[in-house]
C-alpha cells in the first residue's frame, strides 16, 4: 500500500468515527425543542379549558386565528420531530470476525493454487478493504447526518414560531378576560336540605303546642248522705237569725 493511500486510510477512519459521534450529538440536541413542544401542548390544554366567551367579535376572531396557527405550528413541529428520528440508514465497517474469515479465505485460495502465501499482497488487500469500507460508510453516514441536521433546524424554527404564536395568543386571551361581559347568574329556588340529600324526616321536629278552647264548668255531683260544709254553714246562720227574732 502506498504512503498516500495510508494517509487516505487515516483520514477516512477519522471521518468515519466522527460521523458516528456527530450522529449522537444531533440526537442528544433534540431534547431542547422536544421540551418546548411538551410545554406548548400543555398550553393548548389551558387555552381550551379557558376559552373566552361574550367578547368583541374582532378581537375574538384574532384570538381564534392565533390559536389555530399555534395549534398548526405545534402539529408541524411534531411531524418534523418524527422525520428527524426515523428513516435513516447508517453504515458500519465489517466485524473483525468477518475480516478474519476474509483472511482465511485468502490463505485457502493460495493453498488451492499450490502456491506460497503472499503475505504482502494479503496485507495490502486487507488495507484496501478497510479503506474502501471507511470511505463508503462515511459517505452514507454524511448524507444521513446532513438530513438529520436539516430537520433539526426546521424543528428549531417551528418551535420558535409556535412559541411566539402561543405568547401572542396568551396576550389576547388576557385582554379578552378584561373586556369580557359578566355572565348572568341564575339562582334556583330550592330547598337546601333536599339538595344535600336530606329528607323532611331527617329534620329535627319540635314538639307542637296545641291550643284548645276553654272547657265549660261541669255540674257538681253531691251524695244525699253528705252535706257539704257550705250548706251546713248556711243552715246555722239561718237558725241563729230565727233565735234572735
């Protein structure tokens, strides 16, 4: 193997290793926009739960437009994130076991030819094998990483745009809350204890005070053998008067 070919082999090996390291860096860097998307999804649920009512039509339509654009940008970010993660092919050089088998096959080849093993030629063939594999694998990995970087940049752009739209939507939402017309509150006339699941039987009953009309006086029953004191007293007084006369 020529000296210049050795230099090319060193360069191809370094580039091959660097592309795999670059792939890991690109995959790790996606955590930041992914966290932004997660916060935005939570914000969408907040806007849905606090949807304004009874507002000025112009501001209301602006709010609907901003909210819709925010939702579309978040969906676009999710689609780009999926495109960033799947559908890529990365190349790897052959395993040492496979290279050893290649070497053994070369030795067997020379035995079939009944010739001496040319160590220098076999070493040169193995070096050329590594060189070609490093070059071919690096070329495939470069294309895959460049595609990943492209979608990563798109993901950053859509994340920033969706964040700005969410902030704009939030500012309009706060303005709508200040300008909103208070809604009427209808109070239902109902029995509080019945609404609380309490029946009339469970109420504490107070003893009723029954007011009756006055009773008339009853007749006095006196036995004949019994003379009441008031009658005797009257008879005595009468007899005394007779004696005085």
